[in-house]
């Protein structure tokens, strides 16, 4: 064999180098010293060549003759491969593995490999012809594959290449027939248009789980490649933006416009040009950009705007909106306040933008919306609608991914601006503007270079810019695709600059020099060397300075460089940055990235448990904050990420799974919440399953999938499982909640209240404020129906109003409960005022579920004051809203209440029609006890109205006797209904006794208003309705 597989190569042209060469004899490039041994992730092209029927050849030939034939075969193959810039990685018997793109990537590595393979086939067949006289026939079959591998290089050592691309390419070569060259999908994409290709049926290759797409090379036809597109020549787009702004100002109407396109098309460049135009001199321009990591990620763009614009809004430090915006603009809300809800943030943002737009025209630019959470996209739509009568232009900037993930975003009256590829004339003008001296720099004829850039860029301004930069650095070859272009550009950087770019890619989208210094120091690079490398990157336009000493790398450059860095290196750098993070947001990002990378490539890394635990803790904290503010989608994503890092299937895993199920349940997806819990149970050990079983049973019961008797059996089993674990606060908290829900379903409200109070005490010991606030709200709901007096209920409401502070979404149901309690006490004007305040907050926050509670409380208030017809309509509206959200059981209860109010309003036919529409089967055991009671009483009432008095009376008596509830108001309402039915049935004495009992029940609760109503009804004796 004449080829030394480990021979030194020029980094620019891959030509062989002699030991003392200082310059490449082929291209003249300076020869750099070999870097210390390291591994890197690279996209390379692998070529496998193998002799056909070599075993039979060995059987026929004398060993000495065979050695001479193989030497000539190896020499032919190695020469042809070297001519095309390939590096022979190893010989495997009579097979040869070569790689293109090592040590330096080229934009046409795939084309080089295919051409080398064709040259090998032709040369081996030529050799065979020359060996004809000795009876030797030679032929080869080849495979070419492009893809990502790990390359380990050391000083003077042969590169080692590992990855699935190597295995797949070897299998492709084995599937090729004599003289054939088969290429994989990525290689075919890179050479399409330059060589002839014919796609084959998918191949089932040994060791591959899925069939592999493959193409046969049919010719060496050379045609300029077609490059996918994206910027100069934006006059129409700029005019559209200016027109939208002009109309927003002249009409004093908020307009929204979406600027979208593929990466690199110049969307941001267009918007920056727009913002700098003199027509916007009077406007306030604010910009917020989305990002893919960090704390409070949902509202990161808004937080950036708030920090800039809040002082100018002059809201006053005591203004509710000012306090809310201050909370989201910092790292985290003040410790003594709960996280601010999504609805409160929307309301505060509206106040901010309104205050700004009332003083001067406002332009709000939202960048990188393809990374935005759906909650934030909804916020933008709501704000645009709420700012309708102000001179505001909202400019949304996103990749086309946004339209793929959210096909029909409401973009308002401004419409969409699609930033398309430049036309040929515009592309040439851009090239001339950016690089008037391209010919001299590239060492080629001006027209040829310009035409080549125009051809390959496809009208993408970013492509044009990077290609010109490559030429300015003395690299005359131009990449055929953006990925190859960027990889080749990065690979050609001096080692110091490439390392600095890798460190910056790990730091994130924005970074400062101190972060880079920490990484550089670990690798033995000093401040002066790093400063020089950063200056070089800045000159090349790969790093741009920002305010406050921070730096920025272009997204595609950063992502490409990050992918080219070995995962083990990335993991170590992220781990170092997580320890030096100046904020919990940075610590969470870097610890999570380090944990995931080590899980993939270094599962035995000693630091992995610590990093994973740190990331899990921060993700859970952030997810819990999101859950608390009812940003359920963001909470689900954060908890899912935390579970992905959690190696131990213990108690914490169960706790996170419970939180995840709550986030899913908050989105109205009960069945998916159950699946989440079942999946968690399948992954847990027996000792830790009780937590998830308890949560599963709670969800099943709330969804109506678990009956009362079965639930009681489950409670007993859980109590036995907990045994003596009195200090197990989490599981006892869940058990008390489960028991409370079951008791409530049986209308044993006092017992339910007691269980929820015990659960609340456990939650306080756990220091879990999100559970504590949810349980406190549930208690406020229960105190309306429990034996607790109205005065006690009002005291609890007042405590919660003080505790919940500025979180109006928590306050709304408390206000609704307080209104009902005030009405029961006869304080009707106060009740009306409280309900009005609750409704105003719900409207301002666009809160759907609290609106249901308000409608229900208003219906009860109307019923108490005798406005039964209107009460019936309110109950019907609340029931419809509950059905729309999937809460069928409470919806049915309210529909039955609506029937009661229709009867009391003297509208029996409407009540009959509504009753018939309930669709309740004869077997009503699936109903809650309260709903079942009222169903039977309404059926009895209608039966009496039909003239079947004895039957109706008996049905009513049976329904009353079956009540097991301790709710004084239910007992009072049901007993009063029985009194009405008894009077209808001609039993006035029994009706009088029942009315007296109903009044006693009401007075036990302190419900003076319904007690007075019963007393007046009993005194009149004038019929069956109030």
C-alpha cells in the first residue's frame, strides 16, 4: 500500500504535506501547527470502495501475484481519492474507507466524493483491462453517505470517525452491484443537479431498523445547483409597513402586520430599516424578542419592553399595573406575593401600552415569534383587539415556522408581508454593494465570481453575505447549501477564533466576555488571546456588540457552530457555566443542557446527578410558578422537561408527575391527565406508587369515572397504605383532598370542609403555595354550603381577599362566594356591588371560568330576591359554559336549578320542555346527590301540576327523606320545595310544618333572607309558588 492513511493534509485544499512544509505546495496556504487532540461533531461525506468477488480472486491467484494485484488496486484507488481531496481513514481487507470534510469541510465534499467514486470505478476497470493477459478481472462497488459523525484528531495521528453515517454507507456499498455507486439521501441532496441520479426503491439494509432511501449515480453531468432561497430590494415591503403605520396614526386604529419568511431573508433588517425612517420620528418604537430558554420564558419579550418603557408610562408606583409589570420585568416576583396570573399580565400590559399610545404613536415590534409560547401569541391577539382605538402598529416578525405551527394567526388589518428571495438584478446589486472588490479578494474574474455568488445564493441575502466573507478570507470555493456554507465557513476559521465561536455558541444567543473567559481559562486560553480572537470574529461579522458590554452571534451561525461541537465538550462547558451563572435563568438553562448532553454521551459522568438535580429543581420551580399563574401550557412543558432529566423514579418523580397532571387538567384535558398518571405509575417502584394512585383517583372521581362506593373503598385502602406515616404531608394532603371530593359528591359538605381544612394544613407544612391557594379557594366555595354560619363564611372571604392581594383571578371566585353569603344575610345591595366588582375584573382579564362562578352567584342572588325568570336564564347560561368546558355534572345540576326557577316564575310549560331536554336516564345513580335530589323534586312538582297529586307528593317525600346532606341551605331549599309541593297536593298543614322546618334550617346557617321569604310564603297561603 502506497498511501499513508495518517499523512498530514492541508486544511485548505487537503493536499498531502511533507514533514517540514510551512506552506502548501498545492494552494500556497500557510500550514498551521496541529491542534491538541480533540473530538468534534462534523458533517462529513464517507466513501466506501470494495472489490467484487475478492474471495474467488484469492483462491485463483498465487499469493505473490495477488499481493502485486492488490498493491496496484490500492494505489489506483488512493490516488483517485486523493486527487479529489479525500482522506483514506482505513483499509479493511480489500475495502477502503475514505472521508471528505476532514480535517476541514468544503462546500462540495459530497460532489468530490461522488466524482472520486466514479474515477475509482473507471480506473479499476482500466487496471483490469491491463491485467487481462494474466487472467485477472477487477471491478468495484461503492457507497457514498453524508451525515453527522464524531471525528477525533490528534497531532500527527490518523483521524478516527464514528457515527451511524459510517455504518449506513458501508451497508450501501454492500448493496451496490458491480460498478455501481449508491448514495444516501443527504448526499443526493447535496449533489443533485451536478450528477445524474436515479432513486431506487427503499433498501432494507442489515442492522437498520427502517428502510433506507438510496440513489444510483447514473452520470457525471454538471449543472449549476439550485439553492433554496431568502434581502436589498425591499421597497414594496417597506412601503407596506409605512402605509400600515400611517393609517394607524391617521385613523387612530391599532393595526397589526406579520413579517415572515425563511431564515436569512432579512426580516429583521427590513424592520430595523422601517423603525429608522423619518416618518416614525414622532413614534415610540419598542422591541421585544422571544427566546428558547430561561425563566418566565412566556413573557420574556414583554419583560424587555417593560424594562425600557415602564418609566415613560407614568403609571405611578401604587398603580396595580405598575406593580404587576415590575413583577414580570425582574428575575422573579417579590417573595411576599404570589406569581402574577396570565390574565393580570394581559391587563397590566394593556394599561402600559394604552398609557404610552395616548401620548404619542406607538410601534411595538415582536421578534422571533416562531419561538413564542402559545400563551404569548394569544396575548398579542388580545392586546391588538383591546388597543383597537389607539394609534398603535404591532409588527410581528417570525419565520414561516409560525404559520406551520399556528396556521391561521389573526394578523389584524395590516395583513402579512412575506419577505421573499431577491430577484437576479437585486442580488447582483447587493453583491456589488457589499463587495465591490470581490474579484481582487477572490483572485478570480469579477464577472465569474459575481455570477457564482448570484447562482448559489438563490436570492438569500444571508447566503450572499457569508459567501463574500468566505472570499474575503481567501476561500475561493462557494458552498452549495446554507448548512454546508456555514460549516465550511466555521471550519476555515483560525483555531483560536473557532474556539471562541464555539464558546459563544454554548453561552447562548447573548453573552459577555466574562462567560467566555471562564470557558477559555478552562482550556488554557488567556484574556489577551481571547480578546484578539473576538476582534477577528467581529471583523468577519460573526460576533456583534450589544449594549452594556454584551455580545451577540447570528442565530444560524451560532446553531451551526453549536452542532459542530462535540456533545461531551458542550456538556462540560454548560456545566461550568451553570456553576458560574449570575441568575437562576442562566443556571437552569446550562444545568439542563449539561444534564441532557451527559445523559446522551457520558451517562457515567460523576457530575451528572448534581447537574440533573439542579436543573430539575429550577425547572420545577419555574413550572410551579407558571401553574400558579394559570399558564398551564408553559407549566406542562417545564414539568415534562424536568421528568426527562429525572433518572430516579422515586418520590420527587411522583411529585413532578402530580404537578404535570394538574397542568394538563388545567387545560381541560382530563383523559390526558389520567394517561399521564398511568404512565407515571408504570415507571414507578411499588413503594412510591401511592402518591400517583391518590392523584389518579382524585382525577377519576372529579371526571365522573369513579363511583361513590368504589371511591370509599379506595379511601380505605389508601388510609391503610399510609399506615403510621403521619409525617407524610404530601400523601396525607392528597388523601384529605380525595376524601373531601368524595364527601362533597355525597353532599356531606361539612365533612368535605373538614377534609379540605386538613389538606390545607398539610399544604402549609409542605410550603406549597400553589396548592395552598387552590385549597383556600375551594374552602371559600365550600363554606357557602357547609354548616358554617354566614358570618364565619364572610370572615373567611375577607381573610382570602387580604391574602390573595393583587391576584384578581384568585379573587374573583372569592368575591362571587362573598356576594352569595351577603345575599343570604339579606345585605342585597352589598351583594350586587360585590358581584359587579367581580364581573368587572373577569371582563378585564378575559377570564372564562370565573365568569361561570359569577353567573351562578348572580342566579342565586336573583332567586333569593324573587327574580326567578331572570335567575333561570343565568343558571342556563352558566350551565352552557360548563358544558362547553367539559364539566357535565355541575352543568346538569345548574340546568335542574333553571327548571326550578321557571316553575317558581309561573312558567310550567317552559319547565316541562327543559326537563324533557335533560336526557337523564331512569338510572340516575351517576348524578351527584344534590343533582339527584333536585331532579326528583322537580319531577314531583311537575307530576302535581299534571293533577297526579298523591303520586307527586309521594315522590317529593321520598326525595326529601333520601337527603343525607349536612348543608343547611340545601336542606332549607329542599324542605321549602316540599312545602310548595305539599300545598299543591292539598296538604296545607303538612306544608306549614315543612315551611317551619325550612326556616329553621336557614336560620341555623344565618341565612335570614330566605328564612324571611319562607315565613312570608307560609303566611300568605295563596298557592304553590312564591
